[in-house]
C-alpha cells in the first residue's frame, strides 16, 4: 500500500471523526424514542462504521490475508498449467498414434 493511500484514509477518518464530534452534542438522546433521536442514533452508528472502516484499512488488517490469497491463486494457476501441458502432450501422442503412415 502506498503512503498516499494511507494518508488519504487517515484524512477521511479524521474528517468523519470531526463530523461526529461536532454533531454528537447536538443530537438529542432523550428518554423518548422519537424520530429525531432514532435518526441521530442511526447517523452516529453509520459515522462509527465509516471511522472503523478507515481505521481497518489504515492498520492493514487484511494485508496478510491478501498475500495468502495471492499465493494460493498462483499455486492453483501453476497446478492448472501443469495439468494442461500434460493433457496436451497425451492428446498429441494419441493423435500421432492414430495417423496412418
């Protein structure tokens, strides 16, 4: 991952955190469950979700998983290439045997 990618996600995360810190004191979480408090809770939940997603990307939690998946994909590709080359050799040898001289 490039430094620009991490920096971009850090800026977006700080922007979302700033919006959340600005809006949280203005959201009314009174004892009654009115539409306003329900909307405020949903908005805060989505803001936390966005912050968590950016933090997940910045920390690089899935980079090891991506490396393992790439290694598995390459191993499967090599396996298929070996299988295809063996099948091609056997089909050519069968064609050569079936040709009349």
